[in-house]
C-alpha cells in the first residue's frame, strides 16, 4: 500500500472530485453555519464587547486671519503644526487630570492606553472616543474628555492673547525708552555746547551767526513748557538756559529710570507667560458641539459575532470533508 503524504496532499492542486465531494456535504455546511452562529451569539452574551461613545468638538484655526497673505503650502504646514499642538494638548496631563477628577477610579495610563481615542485631528470636527464595559462610564469619559480639552485649550488661547499683548507692550516700551534716551543725549550735548560757549556768552557780540543760531535752536528745543526764555543778547540768558537744561535733563533721567523699571516688569511678565503658554495661536477657536447625552453603542454588534462564528465553522467543515476523504488512491499490496 502506498503511504499517505500530508505534504503531497496539501501541495496537490484541487481536483474535480474534491469540489464534488465538498458540494455534496452541503448539509454539513448548513449545520456548521447554524452551529457556528449559535456559538458566536453565545460568546456575544457570555463575553460581551465594550461600549463606546463619541463627543465632538469644533476646532477652527482661522487661517484667513492668522496668515492672510501666505501661500497654500505655508498654510498647510501651519495647519499641520497647530494640529499636532492640539493633539498633544488633548493627551496632556493637564487635560486628562481634569477627566480623572470627573470620573474617579481611572489613572492617566489607563485613559491613554486603553479607554480613549482621538480621530480627525485637523481643522473642523474632532471626535473624542471612549470605551468601557459600563455605557454610562463610556459616555462620561467621552464627555469629560471633550469638555476638559475645550477648557484647557481656551485657557491656552487666553494665555496666548495675553502673551501677544504683553509682547507688544514690551516692544512699545522699548521704543519709548529709546526716544527718551535720545532726548537725554540731546540735552547732555546741548549742555556741553553751552559749557564750551560760556566764555563767549559773557560778550554776546563776539558770537558768530552760527553759534547764535545753535544757542537759539537749543533754547527753542528746550522751551516745551511755559517757562519764558530770553534772547541771547539779554542779561542772564545763559544762567536761565543752563538751569532749564539741567532741569530737563534731571526730569528726563527720572522718566528714563521709571520706564526702565516698568520695562523690566513687563519682561518678567512675558517670561512668566511664556512658561505658562502651550504655544497655541491666539486666532484659534474651539467650541463644544456634541458633549452631552451621548449615544452609546457596542464596539461590535451581535451580527458580527454570528457571522464570524458561521464562517469559521463552515471552513472547518470543508476542511474536515477534504481530510476525511483524501483523493490519494490506495494500492493493494
């Protein structure tokens, strides 16, 4: 008798007899499908799948305001970068800790690895999914996560707006201090010129036209108060002009010191806001769309269990029919 070879039987192409034998076993197919469906239904009720719920948040990056004149390519990279920031913010400790405060008994690692999922992380609707064995817990997780994300994001937007305004205030203060420093330098230069002209001012008639013009110009520049100034050829002109110039210089230095102290405070505020900021755009807007009374469904339906059970048992029946009647011919010894 020829020895049966499993390798030969597996590698041999199917024959007409194999197809006929499988078709004749249609009763076994039907029985296997019914049995498999019953087993799948039993697994569904004995080991039920988890529930899942989804909350929706609308995210608007306002590209037309953030980058009104940029190319589509730069807008694409901007949208991709900002979306990654928001995705990181959704999975951050600050957001998930708010969820654990609303739903007790769940750790951050469980939320990240087992229970939560995020989809559609671009401009538009963001879907926050949660799964759990309890339908109420799944709904509470999804709703709490979406609301926590909105709250944390809005806090970041407020910080971004405050940071932008504080930076602008800092730049404006820097420009103002530069103007004050320039004014102080001009007053000091004018006082130095008066010191050099002091011997000549005792005899105004010895001054040249240019020197008289310089003195008058400096006097007119200093005369931004109600203080009366004399002309060059009047007695006491130099003393009055020097006194006013030194008063202006003292006031300018005091103003400069005050503005510099305010600038340091503004700089400290900017640094503190930069530490609090999560890098969000001040043009970003988020609003909850569907976060209450969420619909809850099973992850897998009963029909899927029944279908998988029927298909698996049918394939086993076909394999059993083929193995039970191998087409290898047996030769009598």
